[in-house]
C-alpha cells in the first residue's frame, strides 16, 4: 500500500512539473489571453510562441537566464526561467502606448523595428479592427484618424493621404499591387473590394513609398495583410475559426462573415467568406437642408417620373450588396521553404452613382439612371519564401499575382430612351523578387526586381430601353491598350550606433504604354501612342534615438507617377459641360518630398508624435482645357461640351502637420487624439494658384478608451473644419450640387463633428459581443468632396463566436 501511494505521489509530482512548464500570457489591463507572444533565448538557443489560448510550452527553456518575451503593441519582458517559475508560470504584458517598438513590413517588405524606419507609418492591429467594427475597408481606414475618406456613393471610398488620392496613392493586398492602368485621377472606389472582416493587419506609409513600390506611391502606400494560414507547432492536426454577424440601423446593414483555419505541421488552409447587404442610407436630422433628398426619378411603365421623397433624410437608391471570398493554401516542407497560393474574389451588385443622381438641368433631375455595374475583382497570388542564407542573400521571396478587374458605367438622361454603357476589363500580371542580406550586425541591404503588365479591354454601346436595340458607341478607353513596368531597387541600412540608423535607397523604373485610338466616333488628329519613359527615384533618411523614449527621424526623397491608360486615352464627361478626351503626349509627374518627425514618451503615461511634411510636384498631370483639330468644343452623345484633357500643365505644393497624443490616465483608461492639417496648392494656366483638390480640411479624432477585464469601450469624437468657398478647388466649385451654400450663395463645406461610442464584451474564449452608436447627436453632414451624406444616428450590434 505504501509503495502504491508513493508511486501515485511521484506521478502527480512529475505531472505537475510537466504542466508547470506551460506558461499562460495575459494582457495586464483586460486579462485577455495573448496569442503570438514570442519567447527567445540564446542559452539554450531556442524559441517558442503562444497559441490561441495564450499558452506556450517552456520545456526547452530550462536553466535559461535570459528569455526575451515580445509581442507587437506590448512592452518587452526579459526574465529568467527561474523568475517565470516564481511568478507561477503566469505572465502579464503591459500595453505599450508608443509605437517605437513595433515590428513592421511596409518600409522594406521585410520585418524591421519601426524605430529604425525614417517614415511615418500607421499601423492598425486586429484588436483595433474588432473594436472599430467597420462596414467596409474604407470605413476601417477612416477609423485610423489619419486617412481622410471621400465617398461618391455608399458603395465607395476614396482615401486621401497628405493631399493626394486616387492614382497618387498605392493599394497593396498581401504584397500585390492593386493599382492598375485605369486607376483615375477622379475618385477610385477599389478599396471596398478588400474584405474588412478578413484583414489581419494594416500598415499605411504616410508619404512617398516609390523606392520600394514604384509608380503611384506619391502620397502614401496602404498595405493590407489578410488572414494568413497558421500551421500546427507539432504533428497534431486541428482547426479553428470564427463566425460573425453584424447589423447596423442607418442602412439596415446585414453582414455575415465566416473564416476557418485547418492546420497541420506542413499544410495549412484558410477559408474566409463575407456577405453584406446595405439598404438606402439614412442621413442625420440636424444640418443643412441642401444635403437632403427632396425627390428622385422612378420609371413606371416605361415612363420616367419625378417622385417626391416622403422621407427627405432617406438617400433613395443608395443601397447595394457585396460578396467577398478568400481561399489560401500554405505548404511548409521544412524550416527553409514556404509556399502559399491565395485566391481573392469580390463582387458587388449594381451601385448607383449617388452624386450623379443629384445633378439637375433646368431645375429638374438630369439623370433617370446612373449606376456602376458590378465591381468585380479576382486575384490569384503565389508566394514562395526561402530562408537558407548564402553569400547573396539571407532570405528571398517571390510573389506572382494575376488580377482581373471588371467595372462598367451606365447612364440615361431623364426621359431619354437611350442608355449609354461602357464596360472595362483589366488583366494585371505582376512578378516580384525580393531579397535581404545582412553584413555583420550593423549593415543590411534589401533589393529586388519587379515586372508588371496590364492589358485593358474597353467597349461602349447604347441600348434603346424600349426596343432593346443595341448599337456601338465610343468606349471609355482605347481597346487593347497595354501598360508595362520593369523596375529594380536597392535599399541600404546602416546602424551606425545604438542610437543612430541611416537608410537610403534608389529605384530605376522603365514604363511602356501602347494604345491605338478608335476614330469611328471622334476624329482624333492622332492614331496611336507609344510612350517609352524611365524614372530614377531615391530616398535618404535617418532615425536618432536621442534617449530611451525619444525617437527623431528625417527623410528626403523623390517619387513619380507614370501616365497610365486612364490619363492618356480616356473619353468621358468630367463635370457638367466638360468632356475629357485622349492626350497621347504625356510624361510622368515627379515629386520631391521631405519630412521630419518626433516620437516622445514621457514617463510611462504620456506619449506623443508630431510630423511635418512638404511635397513639391512638377509636371503634374491635371485636367485642363484642350483643343481637337483646332476646336475647343465638341458634340458628344447629343451634348455640346467644352474639350478638356489630362496634361503635364502644373506644379503643386503640399505641406502640413500630423500629430498624435496618448495619455494613460489610469492603467485601464486611455485618452488619444489625432490631428491632421494639410495645405495644398496647384498652379493654374495663367500662373495663379488654386487650392489642391485632394488636400483635405483639418480633421482629427479624440478618444477615451476604457479597458476593464472583459470590456473594452471607446468613446470618441470625430471632427472636420469647414472649407470656405474661396478654399475650394476649381473642380469642386463646378460641382456646387454637392455642397451647402454660404451667406453669399457660394458652395462651401460646413464644419462638423460626431460623438460616438463602441464597445466589445468578451464573454469567454468563444463568444464576444460588439455594440456601438455612431453619430449620437444625429448630425447631418457631408465630408469634403463627397457625393453622399454621411450616416445619421447609427446603432450597431455584432456577435462573434470562435470554434
């Protein structure tokens, strides 16, 4: 009996010893288990990472005197194994209110510490996304507090960054460039094709990123990293996933999202799908009457009729629906190789171009119909990583992407039987090889090559809605146009000391554009264009850790944007009475940028950052008056219009300040503020200057964030300053139907604010609930340059379950 009892006690002792080697890591503020916390030791040489439950096995760390424990967004801990044991194998990480220690990918395409990067880079983490609970990725960017969002319709969102937008800012999805040859200078809505519910992390470079990313990255680069397949840490197989359902009242949104990860030691699979249905959007009750919807067109028995809106706050014909799907497969045969294939697919219903439906002619609504056909995007992505170093590189990665874009436009004048339509298809193929090599502990280079090919197919037709007879019409772009880019880049980093890091880079880009113009409908004085141009860009910067909690950075660099098919070959009505026609003689626009910034942490409770920037653009591609065959006007689709074209006809200057403040009032209560001021001017034909169209007004947000055990609550104020009539760009003054009128009857943008609250309650590891009220005071406002009025008071409910 004694022996049995002794054996039982020994078994219990060893079982406890084995169990005790499992460490649980939690958030010190919320008590939430933390996944992906890394443990690293040099003696013994080993590493580990916490699982979904925040648990990690430290069996291999016994006798380690120095274990470095890190997680993005938290203060780093350094403990010995014995100290961890004394803490009862339970660790609590403290949130880091400064971003100095963050690890980012965007600056060089490789992981590096943010404190070594001489750029302003905004990060948005999974917890931020869950708390923001956005309807679309456009709304997600708005919640960062540093990206301004324009919307022409509910199914849209065109980001403005530091005075630039559309084809002067770059969108990347998992390292693949989304910008294509028909990204326009007008507002671009492609960001909504990215499913906000599948985004794992977002990084936004505020300012030029041309050296690494090439053409278009003048104002900034938006990098979206979607759900990545996760492997099993041992030979076991398991799966996990999430289901989310969300409803919001302002447009009766109904969203359902599902994702599943299947993991084994060498194979991993991720499936993600979302469906959203948005009905007509309701605006707020307190604000300018000019923003209301007094009437709309309805076709009854084939006859267009103007109907009085019985609820002027309901933005009739603004609703739409959307489907997103992602499938990823990853294979890791050993420690050196990694293979991943991903399929992204997004499609929408028809989306009414709401701002165009507001236009009037002779007092009546001009259009009976103006809508985009389904915005469809498909991306195939192959990624290969190799991490066995040699004399040429330590790590290498290969990315190949093939994307297909389809978009269409359809419009019909009031009481007209003719519907005008154009359909565009773009096939975009890209290949990237990227490498990184370290030389000692202080020097490293990253380098790579890139090839991009875009083929554009464009058709136009007219249809009689009564007889259904169809006839050919001008296409929006030259059918069969081709845009190509070949580039090589090199970036060098030297850690001169523990405090000072120097970084520089250079890129060479060769661009080809070939297009043949159809002269069937317009007698152009040219037949084709063949653009063959090249550009060098470079950057130079440094970061200086003046003290433990003080980081300074400075950078200067150049950026460029090569003319694309939209610039060279488009024909369309830009504003009432103005028709944009092709211009085959364009050169790239070139930008010179400089910025300086500071990040400062004061004690453990206060941190702030301030960045000042200035960008000068020469040979800017802008819309200006033009002539064809000596004529300045043209009759097109039954309308006599002034002729305009995109031209290298201006210089532009943009400068401003971005600032942020974070105060830890209590360990569980934080106050955050973001403020953005931008001033932009462009040169006119007569030598005068005018406000730059995409320079947003002063905007910012102030947040009070409470974290208590299972609750996280965000009470925040969002605000925009007014834009006076004299501060509107000429192209915006032409669209006076979008704006309120000042005392003199001139268009302007009133200042506005919204008070909002959002909250997340995590019941347990399986269930969480989100709720919120946006625009609590029910303000009626329309953000600058937008065509649709923002939501009024909006109640949001969401439930998530993990399995």
